[in-house]
């Protein structure tokens, strides 16, 4: 415990707290449609494919905007970019509260909620630049554990929607975002994340990043761990409702539990990776993800919930590990790298519920989509094994 306190005191902890708050509330906004998927499906009379698109679009929007936010964080500064994101979230939620009617407008509203997913590319640079390199895995894990917002929205949104109209839930969230904006401006100093040297320097660093194969590989790993986490949490309420006949509040509670464990364990993943090495840690985490995902559809609901918990917890642990590698390999371009790698994770999150929902519409079962995701996870594990063997061979050659 004393070591943890010394790590927290080694940097500017209010900036870390502000980054965590920004990401937590933004995650609530980002997964709002997924949390209200059952009430929305009933209210708008949607098919499996239509609700899958509605749930997936915020994740796709977040993927695109994370790259833009990463650029802005490195070039213009993470703090002003973070403020703009919160303002945009509030405006979109006000639109959902006062103006959205019909499926077409709901699709546009859902896509616009993707702005909340861009928080990742500014929250992590704010936290990273406030602490020394030796603390990056743990600090980034704490900041990124703001995905605990998943828990809050999955738990509260179905209850709010049961007592109120889904439009009014958007109004409640607009108030939460407005309060967060005020708190963020007060606790995060403007000097924490200074703008970069300019457009020429930023484009130079971007070109250098694109040339590095490790960036693509980390993107793939994060698409599996984070994409799997956010995508599975988004689709769990529908899966529990369709397969095990759970009502909206019960399904939301289970999904919230999965999100909670996957969120709070993320700093642990970064902490372990700081000390044991990120690649070595991923070697043990990825097969756990693959095995638990294929067991999600179990004969009993109790066993299914257990496998959901194991899968999302392992994914959350893996998220912390991957971003320890991002901070270690791209220390000077953490904003840009966070945007690119984070965007890949969001794309993975977009594809998973869309894939599962579409295949369920064709086959009537969630099983094929889950097996396909498990296959991608095994492929990711294979790449980690290959890199570890290559590193071991290089070490042997250098020592001989």
C-alpha cells in the first residue's frame, strides 16, 4: 500500500483524478444506447439487426474520433480537447432529450454519441504527462479504469428507463456531463498537457508511428482485449434477455457486474505488466479470454454469468497490459499512440455486437459470433507466442 501511495504522490494526482472522471462519465455516455437497448428495441419496434446497428454505431464513431482527438491532444493540447469533448457530449444528449424521434434519427443520435469514445485519447495523455515513466503502467491503468462508467450506466440506465422515458434518461445524462465539465476545468491545470511543437512536428511523428509495425500489432491486441470488453458489455443485456429471459434490470445488473470487475482490474494489469513484462503477461491472459468466451452460452444461467464475469475480467486485465506496452514503446507520442491504438479497440467493440447481432439474425443463435471472436483471440495469442520466441532467440544470440 505504501508503494502505491508513493507512486500516486510522484506526480500531479488532481490531473489523474480529472482524467479518470472525464473517462468515467464519457464511458457512461458512450454505452448509453447499449444500456438502454432493451427499452429502445421495444419502444422503436426494432429487429435484431436494427438494434445491433444502434448499439454498435457509438463504438464506430468513437473509433474515428479517437484518432482526431489523439491528434488534437498532441498538437493543440489534451486539456482544451477534453473540454470540447464534454461540451459536444452535452449537446448531443440534449438533442436526444428534446429532439430524437424514429429509427433514422436514433441512428444519427447513436453515431454522434461516438464523441464520448474520444475521451480515451485525451484522458490518458493527461494522466501520463503528469507522472514519471516508471509509474506509467499503474497510472494509465488507474486513468483507464474510468471504463467503470460502463458499470454505472449499465446499472442505472435500465432503472431510469423503467421509471421514465428513454428521452428523459438522456436529459439526466446531460446534467451529469455538465457537472463533470465544471469539475474537470477546476481540477486539471492548463499546463499539464502542453501543445506540441506544431503541425510539421506532429505529422512527422505520425509518419514515424505509421512506419512502426509494433503500432499495428498493439492495435490488433487492443481490438481483442478492449474491443471484446466494450463490445461484450454492450451486447450482454440483449443476450441475457433473449437466451435466459432476464428482464432489462436483471440483465443490466449482470452486465454492470461484468463491467465493474473488468474495470477495477485494469490497473492491476498495468501494475503486473510493469513488473513482469507486458508480453509475458499477455501470454497467460489471452487463452483465458478465448476459453471463457466460448463458454458464455452455457446450459445454466448461473454458469453463463460466471463465464461472462471471467471473460470481461480477463479482458479488463489485458487492457491494462496492452497500454503498459503503449506507454513503454511510444513515450513521446502517447497522445497519438493512444488515439490510434484506442481507435482500434473501439473498432473491435463496434464489430463484435454487429457481428453477433447480424449472425444471430441469420442463424437464431449467438454461438457462431462468440466462436468467431474466440478464434481472433487465439490468433492474437499466437502472435504473442511468436514474438516471445523471437525475443528469446535474440537474447540467446547476443549472449553467445
